C-alpha cells in the first residue's frame, strides 16, 4: 500500500521518523526520480526467537566457508544490492536511496553484514537499526548461500544484543524458509513502538565466544 502523498522530499531525519511510524520508502525502478512511502496492511517480520535454520545451511554457517564481517564495506554492499541480478533486471534502490542510507550509515543507524571468500565480497545485507528494532532492507549473493549466511549472522548478533524486532517489510519465499511471517499492521505497530523505545546498541564488536554460542543455538529445521 502506498501512502497518499509520495513524499516530495525525504531527508535522513524524515527517513528515521518514517521508520518509527511504521512506513518505509522505495523507488519503483532503479532509474526513478521519485520515492514512494509504503505502509502494507500486513507486515513481514522474522521472529528472532523462532528463526529456522535448515540443517544443511547450518553446517555452512558454522564452517569457515565464508569470512563474515559487519560494517566493513557498506558502500559495496548497497551497490551490489542495487545492481541487476540474473533473476531480476530491476531493483527498487535508486541513487536517492543510496544517498539517504549512506547518510544514515555515517550516523550509525544503518549497518551491513558482509560475506567474503578469498578477499572478495560475495554476499551481504544491510538495514536500519533503531532501539531494539532492525529493519532489513536488501541482500545480495554472488556465491551459493552467501546471503543466507549473512542473514544467520545478523540474527545471531541481534539476539546477542537483545533486539526484539526484525522487520522484513514483506514475506518472500526466500524468507519463509527461515520462519518469516506476516502480521497485521496494528500488531506490528505495537511491537515497533516497544522495540524502538528499548535502549539497545548495535553489537559492533561482540564477544567471539558469545557470538559463537548464539550461532550454535540457531534453530534447525528440515
């Protein structure tokens, strides 16, 4: 659902306010000059306490197949997310989106998770963090399972730090395998209000052993 006004001007502060109100912007196309606010009647979330991790993928997550970092190369992550993909020529990430989220990254509200192989960035994701809420924006993969590993590491970090809400905006087939579900707008906003008021900090440098325990504890299925 698009809000009545297509927001002629969005600044980084307006963007943060939009997230706190439960709305988010997208462009119709990569070359679009306009951003639209979205407020779906049902909102996708990934319950952090019921995250499903398929057994095969769990083995990959716990292996050394990828080196996983956070906030090491956000510009490259958002550029890859905005690039055309084999299964989709278009993305919703236009230059204005890149500029807005880059500004919020500089202010500590946007974070990225990167997956590397042999020094090459092969997968990752980024999103917005406010209080105990993390709003997932986009992910990409250039190697099998790279974005999935990034998601698992994100969930482990969020659980370690005490986050309570992982917003996925919409529910896709890709996210359903991990337990994503859609909830009514009213319930989402109640969860959102509680989450953004919580004094939670992004885990910039988590204890390696504690993070490892949270990765080991991620639920399995299938």
